[in-house]
C-alpha cells in the first residue's frame, strides 16, 4: 500500500476500504483452512472463483469436476506468492 500513489484523500480512502475487505477475507480463509483443511474449496468460493484462482496459480487447465480442498488451494497460493518455500508442510502445520 505504501507504493501506491494517492493524489487525494478520497482515493486513499477507497483503496484502504477495498484492501481492508481483501485482507479480512484472506485471514478468514486462512482460519477456515486451519480449522478444516480437508473441506472442499466450494464451501468458500463459487465455481467461477475457484476455477479462476486455480487457473492463475497453477497455469494449467482446471478440471471443474474435481474441486481442490482448501489445503490444496492454499498450498498453491503459498507457493505462487512465495510466502513459504518449505515443501511438504501441511497448511495447518505452520502459519500461512
């Protein structure tokens, strides 16, 4: 957020509001994954959302008949975003 250039207070407040909602959802999903990592991602995302997310993260075509678990989805997200390079850890075993 520090790198963004805001010319007015109104633009700053709009960006802050949007980023706050995104941050809340990310924290909610991390907590849900820690609580029940084997739940399907369809419990938290629509089909359009999870297909778009997995397509972006894996850079491969996505099989819409087999939605990933929340653990798998968050694992790909962590690898793609570079938060943790430790392969083989379950998402509930460390702080994502």
